[in-house]
C-alpha cells in the first residue's frame, strides 16, 4: 500500500505541469495541420495517446532512455550489452538482455514505485562535463557541464580563436565550488575543457560522430592546464578521461554482475550526442567491444517514431473467479478495437 500511495503522490505532483505540456504540444501539432493521434513515449518503451498521458503522466518517467534504446535496436543487432545514452550533462546506463532492454519498477529518490520503466542508472558525467582543479591536480570531472555554465566546448571552436589561452577557475552556478576550469582566450572568449575535448585530443572520436571536433583547438586550450599540471597535453587529456570513466565503470560492473552478462559477449552501445566522448575510452579500459549507434545524436526521436502502442491495465478484484478475468479481458479487447478504429479514421 505504501508503494502504491507513493506512486499516486508522484503522479499527482507532476500532473499540472504535464497537463500544460500536453496541451501546448497538442496545440502545436494541430496548428501544423497534423490530424493523426498524438502519441507519447512511455518509460517501458511503448507509446500511449495524449489523453492517457494527461491521466497518468508518471508512466513517462525515463521515457528518454527508452526511446534511445528502441532506436538503437533498430540499427544494432545486440543480444546482450550495456547501453549508454550520453548527453552533455548526464548519462543514462542500462542493460539489453536477449535483444530487449531490461524493465523494472522505477525507483524515485531510492523508493520503489509501481511504474514499469527501463532499469536505468543515471550518473552526472557526460560529453560536456567540465574539469575541476584543486592545487595542481585534476580533482574531478563534472557534475557541472559546459551547458550549465553557458560555455562553448573548446574542441568546437576554430583554432585561430584560441589565442594565448590561460586557465581560470570559476563557479558555474551560485553555491558551486570555484574549482571548475575555463580557458580565457586573448579575445575575451571563455571555453570549457570537457570530456569531448579530451577524447578528440586522444583520437577516440571519428568523423561523422557528433562528438568529433577540432583536435587542434582542444590541444591549444588544454596546453596551459597541462603546463600547470606538469604533464603533456595527451597525458592531461588521458587524466581527464580516467577521472570521468571512474564514475562509469563501477556502474557497468554492477550491471554485468546483477544481470549475469557474459563479458565475452557483452557490447557497450553508445547513444546520444556525447557517446563518443566516453564509450570508446571506457570500452578500452574494460576490454569490451563497443558500438556507436547510427544517428546517435537523434536516436531518441527515431525510437519514438518506431515505438508500438502499449497499455497496462490494472484491476483489483478480491477472490477473482475465471469468469471475472474473462470479463476484464473482453472489455479491454473492445476498448482497444475502438482505439485502433479511431486512429484509422483520423489518418484517412
């Protein structure tokens, strides 16, 4: 009963905001002249109509990673593996088992709910995570990102824009520690040194991958930091990725043990725009194979378009008889036949 109550409270708490989002989205779709039913992604990998989302927005939790996995499985024939959705600020990590993502009841703030969703672990490290410096050591990477700080990645700048760079320490947000690294160029512009910058310096990115940038720009930006650390530019870049991967690898190891994955068969699947900033290095350190999804930066949108309609119906019937179960089944069949018929009519 406690778990059910908690689930209801979460649903009620997000209901006003989600209804507003649903109304705004539906209005935009209709104004665009689209009459097809508006379907919303669920956290368990299916989709539901917008009316159902207005009633139970809680089932959309973790729908982003669910969409990514759906898209990736279209491109990659992966039976067992660990998938990563790597953005700019955070990374979602989960398991593909027997060609399907693993699903559990979602946990919120360490508490169980009755919401089916992908079993996803979220960590505060990603492609845009910034370097932190204490003394003459790389103390940490993240959790703040260049996006949060409003800075450009150094590797995505033109090399000629980075002139006489120098290290500055700053607070991305009020209340943050003042040990995050920015690089100030002679033209006054500031740039962030990120995992993506380090990956480009060390050659882990490839042309065509979203994280692939200008390695020369990244080298010029990291040079003053390397000098301060007493390291080469390449060793500094490796130090950054080692700090970042130290947050990722324990999560992967836990999932391998929990789901009893065969390390000889397990593949790391990289999704999201920042995938190439972390996955190749992590795979190298763990001696595992990896793949970066085709169209990784827009894989969530592809996954939503491919998802199937899914519905979960719960009934509480004390001392249920076979006849009770049959009546529930018959009623749901009639309901979904009507939903499908309405969808066909709206598409004509």
